[in-house]
C-alpha cells in the first residue's frame, strides 16, 4: 500500500501528514507554547485520514520523526506510532529530525551548507551540517554555540541556518557566512513524506519491539527551588 502516516512531535509544533508515493496529500499541525501533543495528536490523525477519505486499515506504513528534540514530545510521537504499527501489523519508519528539517531548503541558489538547529539548554543546540545535496558533513550532536562554531568545517562558504535554535547563533554574531530564514522553521510531518517513501521502497524499517527515540542527551529534570 502506498499511503504512509507521518507523525512529527519533536518540538512545540505537533503535526501529522498523510503521504501517497512520497507526496503530501493531507496535513494537520498546531504550534503551541503549551505542548498540546497528547491531546491533539490522535485528533489530527483522524482528521487527516478523513480529509482524504482514507481508512486507517489502508495505510502501508507509519513514519515518525525520531529526534533529537523534546523528550516528552518524542515519547508521545513514538509511542503513538508504535501503537498503530502493533495494532495493524504495519512497518515502522524512523526519520532523523534534523534531516527532515532541511528538506524545504535543499538546492537553494548560492547556499553551500544547511545547518539545522533545535533549541536545547542555554547556548546549546542539537545540530548537524549538510551540503546542498543532502549529504551529512558533520554528524548530529549537542553543541554549545560560540562565534567560532562550524568554521573549521564550512570555511568561508555560505550557510543557511534554520530552526528554533537559529536565533541564539544569530545573536552572537558568528564568524561564518551565515544566512538566516525570515521565520522560525519547525520540523513538520509534511516534510517527511519524500524521505519516508524512499525508506519504504528500500524496506528500511525499524524493529518495533526495540526502537526508541533518539534523545541524544540524558533527560534532565528541573528541580523546584527550595522556598524555605
């Protein structure tokens, strides 16, 4: 079956898309400061299916954004994807969140490198470096930003910085030739469609029993202050 359900919950934006042979045919999303994933995700799935008159039994796979990103958001998205796969005996596809972020910006004129950034803590971001043809030239990692960040890899070539961590980098006046998008781009389920279809054609599936989100870092809870 050529239909794939896509789930993206790695940031404060919750999104769902239905893809057909790599093309997005239905999308639902909400950007909320309150991280409404748990209450919205299943509603969005139902609405996206209804919009294209598709029964959930007609799906050929479920694709989920695997991280890095919000611990809670990733847990909710992966748990939902695995639950549907278990119930319907569907294959599970996992997509790197940072790789899906660069999809709308590939092959832009005069841009040599794409650097997606997801906000972590303080001056830290989850990031990687890709060339304009989707090749990863610096692997995903948690990085503390400084004005000299990325210069050893990109030199004096033009870089497009995207994501909700980009403002941090812009504010410290980086030494690389950095260009910033006019809006804050959040990873979206619709941008998973072409990537997921390639995975399906190659039967690049995850083991549902063992698959876990790619958190990259251990969870750090914020403890309440002692008011005594």
